[in-house]
């Protein structure tokens, strides 16, 4: 070990595991854990630490003595700078192994749960080009590579249309080709940037809060429909129409061409008016004959094919016979509720976002589903004794909360209601384990099914079936 100012260098560190947030895990000579951003389990490396904590270090591998047999060659030229696909240098079968291991470890260590034999994780058929929604940011001062910074050449073109550098809110990496969304996503993004450059449309500067072009969102669906939304910082009718007319003429396959004028401090569109420039103001997603209307603000699982697999697992775990009253908590736009409705007597969905419930009701009407009801409100306030009295005692509860998991009051109400089955869908097995620990005296975990929604990343969904103890 050598000291380098306040940093340390550890030599010949064996990388032994994959850890949280896509980092790999090595061990320092004193036994402390080192979290690494650029190594794969099985590598033997020299490490330069970047942060020191009481129980662990953070660092980067600076020299590779042995390369792991779990490695594979990244396909994307932006890998290592863009933070979107942190596991692209690891073979997919190994990604699945570590995702499954994380789920099982969290349930056992955090939840202290007794598990049945965990079903092998459901991998994604498509390991690239699987996302149906991408959001890109414009910048007039793009991220420069170390080579560009150290060169004597004056950099004239600083405009970028791409992704934020991890941890840097004002730095944008210009993306040449993204491997996450199918074409014409790349073509639309590249043409937008080129046309804007050629016609003097200014790119946004978040520090100065100036510039015309702010963000670009592209949504696609399994039905082949395409939504494009351009967010402008200010209204300039002539330049706005110039760009949107060009996109409309160049890409006639665009189903919904939309725009937003947003001059506030942040670029979220959920409190903004979305205006339809050409085509429809929505696209449709489809699953087993059900159609789901997706507008610019709608939430929909970003991997359509794997969402279908996730929902099939959820429906299977629920084991519905047609006589059950089902509650779907955190129902979003009601996709799960409608997906299981044909197997249930009635489904009641609850969600805190009013616009999502409006979409859910509209989709149910469009799909001619009459045995679903949807309610809006904060879950810990709505899901109470009066709600149960009004809607009936549920036989099965499906819950799909956000990453933070369920509020403790919601867990307490679940235990008070005491349905025979609870199907818990989670995008964060750590908070899922925490919640399950609160229910383990009344409920046994009888099935566990991880589902990989996001290849090349550390993220993993998990579905757990809880059955009431006798």
C-alpha cells in the first residue's frame, strides 16, 4: 500500500463480488471493503482510492494484473463515461447471477426471511435496444474528453445532445449512438442535433438558464408507434416551428410530435402543458389484446417485453380463479389491475397521482373492462378502514410500490386487513425485504421470482408471494 497525498493505492487487489449500485467489491489488506467503479469480479487490480469511510473505501482500478473470465467487450463507444450501462463489460449470464444473488442476500440478511427455493431469474431476450423511453438533454458546453482538454486544438463545437455525466447536473455527454432504444431513436436524435446546429438554434445552458433547446424525449411502443417531445426553454415560434416541421417531414413514422415551453428552473414536464404539434397526443402499448394509452406524462414499464413477463408472474402468483376481490396498490396507470381483471371478480386500484388514475380509467373504458375501480390519494391515507368497508374485504392484494417501498402505516394496514395472499412486486429488493420483515409473523414467503428488466445495469425487479400462515 502506498500513500498518494490523501489517497491510497492498494496493489494486487482481488475483486470478489458485485455490490450495490453497480459497483464491484474488493478487499483491502486490512480487511476493509473497497467499492470499485470499473472492475469485474475475478479481476486482480491495483486500486487508487477516491473516498475513505469508516468501514470501506471507494476507488478505481488503475492497473489490471489479471482480467476476469466474466469480462466481455463493451459494445458502446461511450462505456465508462456514460453512466447508463455500468455492467456492459460483464457477460450477461454473470449479470443475471449477481442480480439473483443480490435479491436472495437482501431477503435473507435484511428481512431475515426463510425462503423457498428461489426460481432462476427471468433474463431478457433482448439485451440491447430494449427501452421504450429515452430522455436526452441539450447543452451548449458539452463534456470534453481528457484528450480534448489536453490537446492544443481549439474546440469550436461545444453543443451536445445526450446524457448527464453521473453526479454532474450541468455536464452533458454528447451521444453518437445509444444501444438502449431501437431505431429510429438514434436517427431522430442525431438529425435533431444536426438540424439545430445548421440553423442556429441555441442549446441550453443550465448555469446561465438560457438557450432555446432543452430536452428531447423519445417513446416507442411494441405496436410500432413513436412519440417525440421537444422541450424548449422559451417560446420562439419561428425557430420552434422550423425544427418541428423538419422532424415531421423527415420522420413521417412519428405518431405523436409534441412540445413543451418550460422556463422554470428544472426540466420536469409533469407540471407543464404538453402541446401536440402533429399527429396524436398519445401512443398505444399493447399486451394480450389490451391497449394502454401512453401520453407524455404517463408511467409505463420501460422494457415492454419484460413488463409482460413481470405481469405474467404477478398474475400466476395471485392464483386467481375468477371469484376474488383484488386490491392493486400503487396501481399507476392500472396496467396490472387490467391485466389480471379477466381472472378476478373485481379489482380495485389505488394510486397517488391523479393523472395516472385518469389514464387508468380511460384505458379500462377503452378496453371494455367493467370490473375495475380506481381511486386516487396518498396510500397511507386512502387505504384505511373506511376504504375497506366501502370496497370490501380483499382476498388478494397486489402491491407495486416505488423504490422507497411501502410506508409503515400501509404495512400495518395490510396486516390488519389480512388477505389470504399478498403479491409484492418491487424494483428494490432491499426495501422489499425491510417491508417483508414486518409481515413475516403473519405471512410466509412461498414464492420468489426475480425478473431482469434492465440488462447491462445492476437493477432488478423481484416478485414475492406471501401466504397467510395457518
